C-alpha cells in the first residue's frame, strides 16, 4: 500500500502521479499496515496538535465566533445604527427601516459564521485526535474538514471576484460615454462632466484602478487559502505516512502576521470608535481576538515546522 507524501492520499502501487493532488511519486511511502502512532514524526505531530498553542488557538477561535455574533447584535441594532448616523452627520428618523436592516444583518452574520464554526470544529477534532494517546491510528478527520472548508472559501472568493470584476469592467466601458448614456436615459440637459467635474476618461481610469486593486486583493485571498490547504495536506501526510515533509511554507506564517497586524489596527480603531458608540466595543474585541488567533497559530507552526521537516527542535 502506498501513500502520497504530499497529501497523504492512498495511491495504487506503481502509480507515477497521485490521483488526488497530482504530486509525482518519486519516492512514495510504502507500508503494509497503518503507521504506528509510535513513529517519531507522528509522536511529534501529536505533541504539537495537543500543545498549549493548539489549545489556545481553538479556544480563541471559538471565542472569536461567539464575540462576532454578539457584536452583530450590538453593531446592527437600530440604536447603534442611529448613533452611527449622528456621529458622521447623517440623520434618519425612520427607525422601523433601521430595525429591519438590523435584523437582516444579524441573520446574515449567522449565515457567514457557518464556515468558521465548521473550521473551529475541525480544530477541536484535530486537538482531540492529537491528545488521544491510545489510538493506533491518527485520525485526520478534523484536518480534512478544515481542508474542505478552505476549498469552499476559494470557490466563493473566485465567484465573487468574477462577478465584481465583470461589473466594474462593464462600468468602465460604459463610463467612456457617460454623458450620452445619462442624457438618453434620463434626459439630462447638463452633462455629467459639467456638473461633477469628472470626465468620461477620468471615470475609466478610476474603474480600471478599482479593477486592478480588486484583482490583487482577490488573488492574495486565494493564495492565502491555497497556502492553508497546502499546510493541512502536509500535516495529513505526516499523520498518515509517518514521514517528514518539506511542504510547510513559512509564507503562510508571514501572511498570518500581516493579517494579524491589520486585524489589530482594525480592533484598535473600533475600540476608539466605541467611546463614541458603545456598540462597537464587541467589534473591537472580536478583531483583537482574531489577531491573537493568527499570532498563536503562527508561533505553533514555527515551533513544529523544524520537527516535521526532520530537523531537531522541541515543542513546549
């Protein structure tokens, strides 16, 4: 029986490529029975998976989801929204519409948290499997769940990128003749350029710039999810084959620290805003917890990476 050293998938003996990930089988791992959990690399992985870093990460991520939901109740309440209107000089007396919008936002918050909830379940499953010292086989169900969820993220991001980019491309094309279009549709006597001071070519430049920026943002998001999947595959490979891996990239750690910095800045901004609008306190806490999750996970990866690559290190 052979296993792919990249993703851990079982492959047929004599296969040149893995059917799951396409990795070329230069030196496939051959075993006659499930790899014993006494294998040094699996033992190290179990120690890392049940370490304080993994436990703290799972706890913080769980807290983040809970705080995120609570924050949606505060931030999207009609009172908080009306306070936000007043702070920025906007006024609305139609509180029924504000309340309806708040309810819709809460429902949306519950929906978008489904994938994070499944992700944290996968983290707890991995922690439980790592902490199980009596099992003869390392369960990778939690890792598989995390991998599938990140594939779903890539699909969602790709779909959103396609439609948003398409929309802005159409707007860029139409903006070249914005004066004629508005005149024919609404019968404007004064041209858009005259009233706004923005010409058609200027609009084209604005929309093209937006297209480029959005493409870059979506590309970074997809690359980040791909790095997570690559890391999960590498960990699964060690758990299944008991062989070292060089597929855990430090690029993911760099991304995590960058995103943690942005999340921390967002949290501090929301914290300042919370002095004016108390409803933003939970949003600030959620952003700061998110930053902490990324930092703790990154530290865990840095500590376990040398071991899983066959180098000498110690997990505390």
